[in-house]
């Protein structure tokens, strides 16, 4: 047989560390014990042991977890964290992220640890909370199908807002399986088309009965929901992690339904008031408009011309124009006759009628007028024009 080879210390310690850190049990532990050997490093890390009469466990609370929190030897505490191995010394070590005095109780300590962690991640931020729609038509509901919360919500919605459709995603709301079912129901509803908002509800009970709504899975499912979520869990004095993550917290399931749905009776009264106000406003507007139209009509009537007066004015204008035109025509006729007389005196035909003649020399295109004996010679042909015609002559 081949003898097994020896392992290094580092290999063994690393293997043990991987085994411990891969085990879910050791990754989410709550341990109670007495603080001893408490010290604080210059970097702010706190080192101590948790012990009981039978054993002790080295523990560290790093500075980023619960900064400023102080411990003292002999104090009994309840701590949350995980088990690992510190390789440099090969020591089993409890890495804590939350510590509270032992008297607080495990349930309260778990609530506080989860609250602080989710708050640091921003799941409770007021700025991210969404307003509820005024008139939701499709409302998702996560609750027990047999609980009183379902009937209470249905009764309130039927009375206040019967127009809404309720989509029930049934889930246990108490017991070990409740948190997983509530988270799964929320994830199913998240894929419903046209959903306007969602109600997560459970009736009252002891603090232990509400533990499903202090579960991290439920908190993250509410945080990831695509539309506003209203939490109505327990009684008014009960505050759960689901309440802190939801967009709106209602003290009871019935109150959750009232916060989600408008009151149809109140809406009817409001609409009636609006209807009367609008009718009154319309009547007032019509009356004002009618008065304006009547006033405009009167002004137009006063400003409209008088046809009879216009006819008289037009006839007067026509007579004035005719008289002016006659005078103008007479003056123009007199001037024309005067000019015509002067032109007639200059008319050469009139001169010819008195016995004169026009003698022109033939043979050229221009036919020059002969007004001197020096311009002709024997043998020239002449054209002699008189009042009633012309004749030829020859110079001898």
C-alpha cells in the first residue's frame, strides 16, 4: 500500500476553514455568553472571548460593524455572526457583526440586527417610497386564504371601491414556512400585468406569530416589488420589518384597504359638488356672453349708417358732380373753340380760298415751294395748288 503524503499546516487549516464557511449553520449563528479578555485595537477592532462554564470562543467585532459600541468584561451578551478559523494562529474564531445585552431576548436581537443591516442598505429610505395611485383598478393581496384579514379587506374594498379587482396570492402567514410562502407570493404577483398596488396583510397576534414579516426574504421581496406595497400586519402597536420596507404602513388589514381605496360615496358627493359648480359657472359664462353680445349689437346698431341719409348725401353729391362737370365741359368747349378759331386763321386752305396759290417745283421727291423767281428757270415744271385743286405749269 502506498502511504498517504503528509499535508502542510496551511492546507489543513484552509480546508477546515472552507468546511466551516461553506456550512450554512455556521454562517448565521446566535451565541450567548459572558464577555472576557476584552480589548480594543488602535484600528478600532474589538477582541474578546465569549465563555460559559464549559467553554470559551475567541470573538472579534470589527470596527465597521456597530462602530462606537463598547463592551466590558463580565457582561453577558447575545451576539450574531459566523464561525471561521484565523489561519495565522489556527484558532477557531467567531466573527460577530451584532451584539446586544443578553436580557434583550433573541427575537428582539434578531429584529434589531436585521433592521440595522437593511437600514444601512437603504431599504427603509423615505425618498424611495412611492405614492399610492388614486384610483387603483387591480389590487394584489398576499395573505392567508382562510384568515379574517382577507374578509376584512374584501368588505372594506366592496364598500369603498367596488370597481377594483382583487388578485389574491395565498400564503401562510404563521409558522416556519410562512416567510418563504409570503416571499414567493410576492414574486408571483410581481409578474401580474396591470397591477396598480399590493397589500401584504395579517391579523393580530403575539410577537412570535408575526415573525414571518420580520424575515429578510419578505423584506427584499417587498423592496423589489414593481408597484407600491402597503403593509397591514398585526395591530397598531406592532411594527415589523415588512412595515418599514413597504411604501406605506397601515396599522391593521382593514386600515390598509382603506388607505388603498378611495371612498366611492365621497367621490360621488365631490362629483355632485363639481357638477353644480360647473353648471353655475357655465350659466354665469353664458349670461356674461349674452350681455356682451347684446351690448355689441346695440353699439353696432348705433354705429350703422342711415340709408336714407346716405341716399340724400349721394344725390347731393351727384348733383354737385354734374354741375361741376357741366361747368368744366363749358369752359373746355370755350377754350376749344378759341383755339380752333386761331387754328382756322392759320389754315393754308383758307388762304387759298382768298385767291392765293401754292407753287411747288416738280422733279424732286421733296417738291420744294417756289417763293422766288430765282428758284426757277425756263422749262421747269411747276405744280400750282389752288382752293379747289391743282394744275401743271411750265416756266417759259
